[in-house]
């Protein structure tokens, strides 16, 4: 059974940084792409970043140059370094493991609040 547990969210001032992480259990971690999504208040969940099993990355335009997704396959852990945060990026951030090209396993989310 695959489980994902996010941590590392919190409250930060605008312009600050946070680095949430996502610890995964289960043997599929190293062979699947992984994603970070976020859901802002009153909005639909949106894709933030993707990292393939080989380390290729994709970023939403809104976070390019400020966010970095990375993974440590030995630790079964996914990270999202977020710099220069904006108040409008206040959201619940979720990690996901893809299966057949789509997010399949989800974590419970971690709250990120950016104050102005």
C-alpha cells in the first residue's frame, strides 16, 4: 500500500521561502513520476511541478524560476523548494505519485500561508 505524508508547510511572509517535503512508503516511489499540486481557497486544484523518475522537471509558468522540485529516491522523499512566495500562493499543497501518466496516490496536504 502506498502512503504519502507531507510536512514542512507553515506561515511565511511574502518574499520568504518554505520547503515542504513528502515522504512516501511503498516500492513504486523510485519508478514513477511525482507531482506537487496546490489548491487555493475557492479554486480548483492546480499542478505546480512534476519530476520524472529520471529527474526531468516541469513547472507551471507561475512558479518557474522560484520553485524547485526534487526527489531523493534513497529516502523515498519528494521536496518543493519555494522561494519569493506571494500571498496569492497561500494554499494547501499536495504531493502525488503518478500512475499511467496521471496522479493516482495523494497525500493529505500541507498548509502554506503567505502573509502580506
